[in-house]
């Protein structure tokens, strides 16, 4: 199966999970640090992140656009609990979140790794490819290929001293 097949078939990808057991979602390394640091600094976080809507408050996320997998009896059903958040929906969400927060689109940041993130990355003021496929790295303004998502703080010009001074991690 190719990358294009996955980009064109979000429902088929979801259906591949049918019957899988529910497990706790593990955030990529650096997500809690990134969010805590951004919360401590004078910035908004209206960017779709790879987190489940049910965990948004726990992670301090005010805006969420994510596919919610339906779970019954501790197993994935292969269905979604809401609308499909595909490539176009991610870009639309970024625009909507920025407008709701009163942030110019030119001041937004989008982080993605696959073809379904390309429109969002193109719409953002700063598009970051994170551990991404080559097509995404080529389309993004910059890229990171490191294991920790909080490395994005460096790209935003936020130093560890800035975070410490603001009361973050």
C-alpha cells in the first residue's frame, strides 16, 4: 500500500483498526513539555495536535480537530464518533481556530508528518514537518527529525531560559 492510498482512504485506515483493543494513548515524546511551555509563554495554541478530543482539557488544548475512534467494550469498532478529519478538514480547522482566537493566519504554526497534513502546513504562517515523509519535508517551511516534539520551541524562538522565566518546565 502506498502513501497515496492512505491519504485517499482515511476510512480504510480506520477500518484496519477494527477489533483492536483500546489502549492508553501515548503522546510522542515532548508533547507534555511543549504544551506546558507554550502555556507558560504568551502564545496561543490553536493548532490541531495529534491528541484525542477527550484528552484536550488534560493537555491544556483549547481547540481540537481529530478523528475520534468509537470504542465499545474496550475494543475499537472501526467507526468514528464524529466527522472524518482529513487533509482539507485539518486546514479548515487551522483557519477556524485562528479566526476564533483572533490570531492572523500568518502567525499560526502547523506541525505535520504525512500527506494529510499538507494543506494545513501550506495554510499556516510556519509549516513544520516533524519526523515527516519526504513530500511533507519538501512542502514545509522547515523540518525537524528528532525524537522530541518540544524541539519545536527552538524554531519558535523560545529558549529554555524564556520557558523558565515564564514559569514553565
